């Protein structure tokens, strides 16, 4: 195993050990990282009049404030607070360095022209396998894979990554799925949104975060009504409350 990967492996092993320790002593959520997708020169998807990066930032900032208000004992960290491009691996690194208990990434969905009718919400958790060609084509991976520095940050097609991913699987998969399910349940039952479900996919940013992690698509910017909804104060408030309530429900379930 190359030195760099050995180092990553040991770091993960250390977090595995501290994780099981935390469980034995009574696990409490202390830190949550909120990640506004895209930013700066990487705007994400475009609607008729708005960009994904701007909607994601507004919702992420409001989510951070609301979480702080409702759960004052928990530290909230934002990966970006302004319109800047933060490297994908850096976003996960911020969460890993902070030993965060949860990583929540905010994105907007989009469809190619001709599919403007498609609407609804979906929430992803990482699929704990090596990135394959199909995953490379995923919308949320596209910008990352296009980045010329992307392979320097550890090649996700590397077989050695499989060892690390299998470690994640046993630790974080069920918790990630639990939070994702609560988020979708609140969008659907309370906000009456169309439910596209919880999905496990090889999303690069989620594979790097060494904690339960979700990426939530809050609506389709390519759909006229949903673009209006995700840009409106009322829509953003509903989305934020759905996620805050999901975090509370998750907290109740995992803390002992
Ligand atoms: Zn996105």
C-alpha cells in the first residue's frame, strides 16, 4: 500500500476506534457540517432565472441558523458562507478535521431540456463501492471529474479505496440511511412534496466524509414551479424545517 493511502487508512482506523469508544460512553451529536453545493466558478445546474449554487447557499445558511437555534449545544460548521468554489475533497476534509457527527450537503436537481415536468425531492447516501463508470456520469460527480486536479486527490477508481469503503459501510451506512429517510419523510408527509426516495449512489463527496453523510436534492431547478418554490422564502423555510426536524428525529434515535 502506498504511503499516502496507508496514512489515510490509519486516520480512518483512528476514527473507527474513537467512534466505537464514543458509542460505549453514550453517543451524543456534537458537530454538524452543512455543505452548500457548488459555488464560484462551479455554478451547478441552471434554472430559468437562478443557479443551483445560489439556491444551495441560501438554504444551507438558513439551515445552519435554524439548527443552531433549535439545537444550541451542537456546533454548526458551513463549508462555505459566500459564493466561492470549495474543492470537493476539501469539503469532506473540513468535516473530517472537525470530527463532525453529520455531513449534510444541499443541492438542487435538474433535468435536460424536454423533461421540465420532472419534479420532487430525493436524498442520497454514498454507495460503498468503488466509483465505476456509471457513477462517473452522475450529475453531482460531473463537475468534480471534469476538474483537472481531481485525480491528484486520490483516485477513487483505485482498488485500495475498496478497503476504506468497506470500513465505512459497516459504520455509517445505516445511520446515513436513517437520516436520509427522515429527511424524505418530512419533505413528503409535512411539505407534501413529490418523493423520489432515498438512493445509494457513488457520490465522491459522500465517499470521502468519515461520518454519516447525506446529499439532499431539494427540488428541480429545471421545473418552473419548483424553481419558484426553492427560490421563495416560504419554500426555503419549509425545506429547512423538514431537514431540522429530520435531524432531531435522527438525534433521538442514535443518541443513548
Ligand atoms: Zn449539485
